[in-house]
C-alpha cells in the first residue's frame, strides 16, 4: 500500500485492487477512482474543492 499526495489530497494505492480512495490530508473523504494516476483524480479534487469552497 502506498499513499500518494496531490497538494492537500491523499490517494491510497493498493496493489491488490484498482479502486483508489481519495481523502483530504486531514482525513475528510473525497471519493473513489479506478486508476491512481488517471486525470480523474485531478477532476475529482477540482470538483471537491469547488463544492467545499477550496482554492480551485
């Protein structure tokens, strides 16, 4: 298992599964993606930040 950080966001990559949970660094749930390195992560983070008043 590997934690990968994208700014304030953390993704949890596990070799046993393709599903990747995404969290804010302090633990708030953001969502799931099917590929840890897909552009989907950037989109998911952008949507989350817009919905919660972040800097995006």
